[in-house]
């Protein structure tokens, strides 16, 4: 996957988590907010080029490898 596509995927996943959190019980909402914060960290690392592979666990499990530009 290209770096821009990986960034878009992370952003989309993070938005989905946050949207879903608003409809959950407090304990589940906290878990989803924590997952969204971890995605923000991954997003920053991917944008900076420090990471070429990562895994998403929420909302769907996925292993992403970023191809060379």
C-alpha cells in the first residue's frame, strides 16, 4: 500500500472508532478512545516515515505494509 493510502486508511479507521464510541457504554467507549489514540500515534509515525509496517486491530484486523515510493 502506498504511504498516502495508509494514512487515509488510518484516518478512516480512527474516525470510525470515535463515531462508534459515542454509541457505546462508558467502558467500551473508553476502550475505543484508547484505540483511537494509539492510531493517532501510528498515523504520526507513518506520516514521518518512521514506520513501514503496522497492524490495525479495530474496527477490522489488518496488517499493512507500506511500499517504497
